[in-house]
C-alpha cells in the first residue's frame, strides 16, 4: 500500500508497483488517516509512506500503527536523507529510501522488507542509544514538549486527553529515561538537548 500527499507521486508509484510482478498493490492513500482506514479494513504486508504525509506525519503514523495487530511493515520514502533515516528507525519503520534513489532501489527495498529485513542507509546507531530523547515514546516526547511550556499536570491531561493519573505515570517513566528527578530538571534537559542540536 502507498501513502503520499503528492497526487503525481502517488500515481507514478502506483504504476511502478503495478508493473512489478513481485507486488500486488492493494490501495493508495493521500493522507495518514486514509492509510490507517485502509489498513484497518484489509491485510497489508508492506506500506510505503511519505515522511511528511498529511496530516499526522510519518513518525506519528508509524507510532499509531505499531499498536495495531498485524500492522504492515513501513518504508519511509522522503526527499532528503539527513536525520530522517535515524528518526524513521527510532519511530519503528522497517526501511528508508530517499526519493533521489533509483526506482529499482525502492522496489528492492520493498521486496527485502516483505521478506523480513530492515533496510536503511548506514546509520551510526550509537547516536540512537546516546540520545535519551530518542528512547522516549512519541507520547513521552509530546509530553516533554508540553512540559517545557510550563503546563500543569491538569493542563497536560486536558491537552493530551488523558487522565491526570496517566500523566503522572508517563512523567515517572519520562524522568527515569532522562535520569532526572523532577519536571524542572526534565525541562532543563529538553532545552539543553535542543541547543546541542542547534534547534534554537
């Protein structure tokens, strides 16, 4: 199954996959929500998704699908490599292909992922382990970002549509993963991490 917000790209990819006898294209979608809806209704073994798929984005789509039984293995297809392969791997994708790669590279990656392999360009996985923020779940990352805005537990619960007890549970896990003792230290860690990445 294919998901891409660009209709021309979606049409071109559909034609490419339909011509390859190794694949059976079951559906296409222009949004993450459309992709999710299709996956819930029919068996999909492998999905190729745009990292910037509207409206959830690739990382969130991967996270939502990871919680589903028999979820498809996902390959991220993106304009530029940069940090995206690392982020895609951390999110739980099975592969990554840059749009600048050949069509055959995309097809071969899909075939390899269908056979149970993970396919990524070279990544120094030590960086995945060294950055505690990369070890956070997407929910915990969202919580940390919201925490950095000075929100109370009640405000966090309201904004994230979860109970205050669930907020406390996530905060406890968050503090453990960041090796901090309280929210002030977590916020300080968050801003120090962003500064080290040049995100200010």
